[in-house]
């Protein structure tokens, strides 16, 4: 795995978790902290699996990223508020774009 890919995925994961903590602290939203923690654990597991050579690591990463980006896009379309949905939508799209750019396209055979 390219050394920059895990760093980008880890950065997104940390921002997701921090956002869940902030959401909980500001509004007392348990669903925010539970969802953020769950996806953080899934992304860390997928990162470990990909680095360890397991074939299911990157598909799990892609699944999490696509689900989260779709969710934040939906939330942004409902509220129109940049924080947090708009920011996470942009970060998710940038992360997905970076992984495509670095050759980890799930639609094409990895070479």
C-alpha cells in the first residue's frame, strides 16, 4: 500500500471521530458519537487489514467512505449547513478522489 494512502485514510478517520465527539459535546447526540465511533473502528480495521495484506481491507474502506460521503451529502442537502455535513462531504469526496488518483479504483483491477 502506498505510504500516503494510509495517512490520508487515518486523517479522515481522526476527523470523523473528533466530529462525533464535538457533535456529542455540543448537542448531546448519542447517535453522533456511536456512529462516529463505529465507523472509526471499521476504518481502523480496514486500514489494518489492507496494511496486513488482507484482500477485504480496501473494499471495507471504500464501503465506509462511500456510505459516509452519501450520508453527509444527504444531510447537507437537507440542512444546507456547511458544518458539519458540508465539511465532511468535501473531505469524503477529496479522500475518495485521492484514492482513485493513487490507483486504488475499486472498479478496475489493481495493477
